[in-house]
C-alpha cells in the first residue's frame, strides 16, 4: 500500500495544521514499515522536516494549482492507494480520500472569517467530506459538530486526538526566565497567550481582562505577552493594545521558533487561552506538558482537552476572565499544583497512539482493514493503553 500525504502545511507556519501532520508522520514508519509513504511539500526547507523513510516530492505552493491540477496528477503518477488531506481534497482525485477536519468553525462561527474564505471553505470542505472514504478529526466536540454539519453518522467519523511534542516538557525555570529575557527583551514576570492574531482567538478580550486585572490589582508586576503570527485581523488586536492604558505592559513577539516556545511556556507565570472556538487547542496541551498553570476559555473542545487540570472562564465576560487570572496569580500554591496536574493530563495524549489510529484508517480506506479492527484500535487509544 502506498499512502500519499498532502503535507504542504509544513514550513508554512500554519500552526495547528503543521503541528498535526508533523506529529503523525514522526510515527508512521516505526508503526507500519510495510506501508510506502510519500509526502507532498510546498517548499524546499520543508523537505528537511520529513522523517526518514518517507519519500518527498515538491509541489506548488499555489493552492489553485496544487488542488486543481498538480496533486491529482501526482497521485496517479505515484500510484497512491490512498491520500490524506486536511480539509480539502484535489479536484480530480482517483484514489480514496482520508480527510482530517479539525473543526467546522467556518460554518458555526462564520463571522470569524472573511466572506470569501468562509464561502470557499463551505464549498470545498463539504465536497471533500462527502466524497471521502474516511473522515478524521481530533476531538469528540468536533466529531459531533462535523456530523451535524454534513448529516453524517458520528460513528463514521474517527477521532485521533492531537498531542504535544516531547520538546514541550518542564525545563529549568531560572534558565527559562533568562532565555525569555534575552529573546523578548522583557525583564518582568508575564502572562503568556499563544495563537495567531485573529478574532476567533479573542486576544482583544484578553487585553480587556488584563486592563481590568491591572486596575484592580495594581501591585501585580506581570506583563502580557502574545506569541503568534499576524493575520489580516491582527490590526484589531494591535489597535486594542495601542489604546490600552497598560500598553507598555503588552508585547507581541510574532511567530516564534519551535526551539524557543517551550522555554516561554516554562518562563511564564500563567498561560491564558481565551479562544471562542477550538476543535482541539494544542497550545493548552503544550502549556500543560511544560508544567505551566493554565487558564482557558470554557467553550467548545477546550474542557475536553484540559479536563480538571485547567481553570476555566467565560471568554465573553471580561469580569470572569479577570477574576480567574487574579485568583490564580494570588494563589501560587494552587497554581503550582495545577501545573503538576497539567503534566499528568498532557501525558494522556500521544502522537504514537493517534498515528496508530490514522494508519488503521488508511488501511480501512484502501480496503485492507475492517471497521472492526479500526474500532478495536480506537478502544485501546481511548483506554490510554
């Protein structure tokens, strides 16, 4: 069997999509060396990120060329048995499709997207899901949302949860603070928020809550640091920060390297994730894996990921968010205990176990495994074995 993987997200700083496909591919060859794998990437620098044992081919970074013509031709030329894509399959696809749909926020929260992008996703993802041999997603929340959106039996949608890379782990805190000072130019304790700058991530809501926190708890020394790539909606966040009376305490790093990010998680006093909508929420898992106390939105898949190792707030309420931050910053003993619980919680998620689910999904899509075998694999993963 030859599995083709649309890995164009690698090297594109597409955050969750890139983390997802990289995390899975690390385990494909060790788990199923009888399968031939080929990954299609869109930049030469991405080639270095493909694990040994997986063939690599360059394709166009232009999505219209990639999906409209080139990828379909490559699948024929490379004699693929099945292709794995995220969200959108090529127009002319002659092999079974396994599609990962992380969430359907573009349907359930369309105001977070430009009109063109929302319409484009609504059309192309629907086409892909309805033609797919198998649909993958990363949480029970998203499984139910996808089933509602496309009228599918939820049992036809396979959940393979995301995980944190082993790079995200507790590190020496003093060293972490030193690296944070050197990289950020910030010699102060800080709260950390990670995610692309966009409406859905609700950074403006966090800025309002931070202002409220600073007004009510003026003795607190913390700053607020946003890590994440700028998007078309970033000016809204930047403007909110510029207008803030505490703008001197609000910092934007842009996208940071994989090497630096674990140090920032370890250096911060508190990780805050105020998102309105997440199909999973990988930064929450990364922060927990680093032993960082986490305060998170109580919406969508986030409670499913954080479990009891996270403190939750209403992302639509400035008061709820600010009070949660104040309570956690005032109670260091509780925050430390929460951080330890987070490390244990993060260990329940494994790319290896999820990769095993995905491989069995490939086999089933290509007609080489039975639904019974796949269901058995999912039960093993659900039990944490």
